[in-house]
């Protein structure tokens, strides 16, 4: 059996999904919509399931801050760029909600994040039959059916309500988004340290008195940090809030039209075709479109608030808002307890380096995300790569993981979404190309091949295969029945 030494075998007569998507965020939702629109309505609809660890569809719930706006035109919704006639466009959503004219009168391309979340929840609600919420995927394992030389199925191991699930799929899409990144000197959990991704849920629990005179630190210079800095200071008007940034100032994001063309779907082709060195250079050159930058209006609002403080108190002694630049966290001091965080900070300015110690009731770190969760989930498949020690899972232009020659059958595969910035460009982690990208993935999985049958599915009914006897799985394993229906909605 090739070089694959995995010891998982397939159960007799086990149901096989044509596709399981891990994570049901915007990327997978766009795929659900694309499948709904691109595959003909007939009995040959594939057997598909989306597994989502949250209890419902919600988009970055910890950062749904009052008044926060989208960073992208509503025209780049989950469908329009692939199919402007789709029923899943943002415009159709507005029409159904009876807000189309009201939205037009706003004269904006940038809806509130709150409204865009509602739009996506509205789209997601149409797919309830094929989503299992509250289910966390733990591992994806390759498997070889009896009589086959190649891997032709994957076992998706998950957990739901303390019970283990496992399901077989020919194709797996991994679209799990980012993992919160904390500065290295900080512990992975402390009751008084909160990552921006949990801002809305954890901060009111931790600081329960909105009139309290708390000492609050916000760390970071990106959009999350600026939004949190602005929001927390208005929620706790008697508190002192300091924004610590490593650079010298908050800088604006570049969304000017020529530069913005890097987010066109066609730019993905160009980016993919260039050399790794050139790609890296382009990522660096265009970094200010997305990372460590803030929308100009918000910068101006924050600057205005700081200015008003200076007007009212030139001494600075009563200022509630401060920005301290050129500062980095280097460690936690012993004075740290369950009730406060004592930060050791390195401050470098004008050639002078000082070490400072500051105590806070709450530290909010808005220090970004890593997009590497797929590596853990797919660890058992690494042996199928040409170079199993490689840092990255290589993907093709169609987002399909490129396993070693002859290791995986043509009718099976794994696709990665949202973690391919190095090969597919800066749009990869964003909403920009989701509609088009979803169509590309659906084409790659389900498009008829030259010999007339599809890669992705056989007959649309619960697919069964004759396979080798298996080792028994651990106790408590429930087998693939988490949702009421696993047919695709019509
Ligand atoms: C606060 C914030 C605002 C943003 N605003 C914009 C914007 O305006 N415009 C823009 O283009 N981009 C924006 N982004 C970038 C963001 O990455 C995209 O908007 C979008 O969320 C990407 O969708 P996704 O499906 O790839 O990832 P996610 O939205 O992160 O969705 C991944 C899903 O997978 C689930 N999941 C993770 N692990 C597992 C597992 N093991 N098992 C089961 N489920 C799992 C998660 O719960 C989540 O629902 C924003 C990001 C943040 C943090
Ligand atoms: N309303 C919205 O639409 C909205 C809101 C929030 C976020 N977003 C999106 O979400 C994505 C992520 O944005 P983000 O702001 O969360 O992350 P980000 O852009 O990656 O910014 C992270 C910030 O944290 C800083 N940082 C990282 N490690 C640090 C450390 N060890 N010590 C001190 N500072 C550190 C970085 O500093 P340096 O600058 O020094 O590197 C950077 O300023 C972006 O796509 C953004 O557009 C959108």
C-alpha cells in the first residue's frame, strides 16, 4: 500500500460523505451556496455535511462591536461575484428584510458588521439540514478501502457534547479560520488577560462595574486594537486606558483603488503563478492593506478624542486615554495575581531604552491571528506528502492539498481555505474572493472529468462501500448521525 503506513481501515458498509467541510464560517458558507447553485437539482445531489464548533452561525462574535463597519464592499458578498443573480446576494437579503431602500439611502458600500453578520446568519439558516453545530473536529485521518492501493477516504474525528463522532468522507474542506495569537511572554490563559477575539464575552464578566475606575491596557496597532481601545474607553468612562504599540503611530489601511486590485479574484491567478520569492515580496509590499493598520476614520476619531483631553487638561494628569508607542511586553512580574496583571515592558525611543513596570486590572491583547490550525487537524495525513517534514501543506491553485504522486485516489482529496496567503495572496484570509473561490472549489471537487463521471460523488444516496474489517474504535464513539438530515437542501 504505497508508503502510507496509517493503521486505519474502513468499516463494512459504512456511509461515505462526498464532502465534509470542517468549520462553517463565511468560507464554508460560500461553498454551501455555490454547491446549492452549481450542482443540478436532481437525485444525484451529493452527500455533504458541515461541522461547526460554535452553537450557531456567528461571525467573530467577540468583535461585533457597536458601530463597527465592514472593511469590504457589500458587493463582495458570498455570491455576487460568482453569480449576481443568486438569491444569496446581500442585495436580495436587504430586499427580503425590507431594508433595501433604506440601505441605499445610507449611501455606503460598508454595512455595519452587525448587519453583515445578520446577512450571513440569514444565508446559513437555509442550510440547517446539512450543518452540525456544537461539533468540534479533532483529527482527519486517511484510510484505504479494501482492494485499493491508494487512500480514497478520510475519517473525520470530532466531538459533540462529550461524545466522539467519526465519519467517512471522500473530500474534506478545512476552513477553520485563525487562532488567536498572544505575545510570547504571556500565558495562554489568565483571568485578567483577554484576546480581542473574546472581547465582548469576557470583558464585561471580568470588569463588572461599568462606572469602575479600572486600569486597562490594550496591546496592538491593528484594526482590532483600535476598535477595542475606542470601545472599552466609552464602556468604562471612569477608567484609564492605555494603548501600547510597538511602532511609532497608528497607521491607516490602504484601500485605494489601484492597490485594491490585488483583491480581485483574477489577481489570485497571477499571484499563484509567480515565484515564491516574488510572492513574498508582494505580501510585504501590500501588507498595509490589511495587517497592523486601521481605517482612517477610526484613527481620526481616536486622535480627536485625545486632542479634546489635551484641550481640557494641558497637564495630562486626568487623561483617561493614552497611546504609548515603541513599547513591547517582555514579561509578567511577580505582582501578577488573579486580580491584576503586572507587565514588564521594554520602551525604546530616541536611542534610550527603558524597562517599565505597569499594573493593570485588565490587559486586552489585540495581537492578531495564526492560520495554522489545519496542521494539527491534518497531522495524520502528513505521511502522504512527498516531504512529510515540510512546514506547509502544499496546495494547488484549486486549493487541493498536493499529496505525493499515487498516494491518494483521484476521487478523494483535502482542500484548504483561508490559510493559503503564501500561495494565493492577501485576499486568502478575507471575504474578498469567497464567492468566486467557493465556485472554484466546487468545480474542482464535483466537475465531471474527461471520462464522464464526477470526482466528487456517486449517486447522491448514502454511499456504502465494501471494505476491510476494522479495529474496534474506542468506547463512546457514536457513528455519524449528528444531524437530522444529511441531504443537501433544494
Ligand atoms: C473582527 C474581525 C473582522 C473582520 N472583518 C473583515 C471584513 O470586514 N472584511 C474582510 O474581508 N475580512 C474581515 N475579517 C477577516 C476574516 O478572516 C474573514 O472575514 C472571515 O471570517 C474568514 O472566513 P473563514 O470562514 O475563513 O474563517 P472564520 O470566520 O474564522 O470561520 C471559521 C469557522 O470554523 C470554526 N472552527 C474552527 N475550528 C473548528 C474545528 N476544529 N471544528 C469545527 N469548527 C471549527 C470556527 O468556529 C468558525 O466558525 C475580519 C476578521 C476579524 C477577526
Ligand atoms: N471592523 C472590521 O472589519 C475589523 C475589525 C477587526 C479586525 N479586522 C480584520 O481582522 C484581521 C486581523 O486584524 P487584527 O487587528 O486583529 O490583527 P493584525 O492586523 O494582525 O494586528 C496585530 C497587531 O498586534 C501587534 N502585535 C503582534 N504581536 C505583538 C506582540 N508580541 N507585542 C505587541 N504587539 C504585537 C502587531 O504589531 P506590529 O504592528 O508591531 O507588527 C499588530 O499591530 C485583519 O484582516 C483586519 O482587517 C476587521
